[in-house]
């Protein structure tokens, strides 16, 4: 039993590491894609190509796109807050914010998630250590944001990315309450949600996405990697973690994003790695670490309370789950 638990723990850690690496590199590929595409064009490409990949994977694994008006209402709401809105906000924000800083700001997602849980009553037993961590995390965000220095588009860009991080927190909570663990395969849900996000984004393209594009090799490669790896694969892995471990644990991956995004931005794009950003990142990570110090039991309780796990979704307790599982 201990060996099987060890394997499950190792596999879970590997899944989180892969998700953090891919999700953290999103900001680098977005930065490169924006060199030839507008923010809405980048968003539309991510949704459409990502949806195509997941729809093919869905049918290839013997599943189908879910049906039912009630279910699709939830899918459309989730697509708005988890895909269309944050993708657009990230693309808009990164016109004036470096990829590394974008990743650091996105690390506030767990903090927004806890705040939302408190507001909804699903986050119970807030102890002084966790409250201090919450406040410390927001203090680190202020240090990174440096509102006393930000002016014009840079300041608005940072606010847009913070809005995207908050949108993710809303989406993860909503998905955990209304979509996962309801008997529908996660590959079907993730494919359907990106299809819905493609439709939502298409409605906005005529407003600001008809600019002339410059499809150079770098832009095309960045758009494809961003769509396939950083959207389709990452989104499905996120759905899996929400299903298996709960919405809060899915947001926890955000703790690792600053390290990935800042390092990639500095190494690949030559972005400035200032002492202030590093200090702010350390404060944010210390804060979110404190919020998790006594939060494991609460997370498990919340996960169990959100929805009963149907028999159709149950599997062998000790069986490791592959990154792109064929049975869900």
C-alpha cells in the first residue's frame, strides 16, 4: 500500500511539475506571438487550435462532446472565466508587461481562490497563520506591481493580468462546483469548454482582431506551441487536477509559475530581473506557503463537499493516472 501511495504521490508531483512548466512558459510564447498578432488574434488562435486538439483527442479516446442545455450553460460560463476572458486579459496586459512579471502576477491566483472561498463560505477555519499568509501574499503583489512607479499602459497592463488571475480563481471554483465529478469525462469537458471559448472569442474578433498580421516563423511557432501545449494540454491537466484534488489545489500550481516565467523571460528574452521583482516574488511565495500550511485538511473537506463522485468516474484507488488519460 505504501508503495502504491508513493507512486501516486510521485505521479501527482510529476503532473504538477509538467503543468507548471507549460503554464509558466505561456507568458514567453504569448510575448513572442504578440510580435505579429494582435491580443484578440492570439486569444482566438489559442482557443480554436486548442479546441481542435482536444476534440480530436476526445473522439480518439472513445469519448464524445457532452450534450444537454443545462450542462452547456455551465460550460459557457466556465469558458468565459477560464479561457476567453483571461486569455484576452493576458494578451492585452503583455503588450506593456514583461512575460516574467506577468507570471509573477498570475501567481496571485491561489490568493484570489482563498478569498473567493472565504466569501462563499467554502473556505473554513481561517487561522491566524493563514490570514497572515493571505495578507503577506497581497503585500508581495503590491511590491511587484509597484503602483508608485507604474504609469500609463504599464499600470493598466499589470491590472489586466491581475484581473486574469482573479478570473482563473472564479473559474476553478465554478468548475469544481458545477462540472467535474458529475459523470462526464474530463477530456469531454475540456474539449467542449475550449469549443465554447472559441465561439465567445469569435464574437469579439471583429471589434479588435481584424488588424493585419505578420506571420513570421517565430510568430507561427509561438502561436502553435501556445495553442497546443500551453492551452490544450495545460487546460486538460488543470481539469484533471480540479477533478482529482479540488479547485484550490489546481490554483496551487500558480505558486510555481513565477519561477518558470521569470527565468524564461530573463534567459530567452533578456528581460530585466530586478531586485524588487525577485523580492516581491519571494514575499508572494512565502505568503501562499503560509496559507497552505494549515489548509490541506480544509481543501480535502471542500473537495468532498462540492460534489459526490459518481461511480462512472471511479477507478482503482491505487492506479496511477497518465498525463492525458484515456479513460476519462
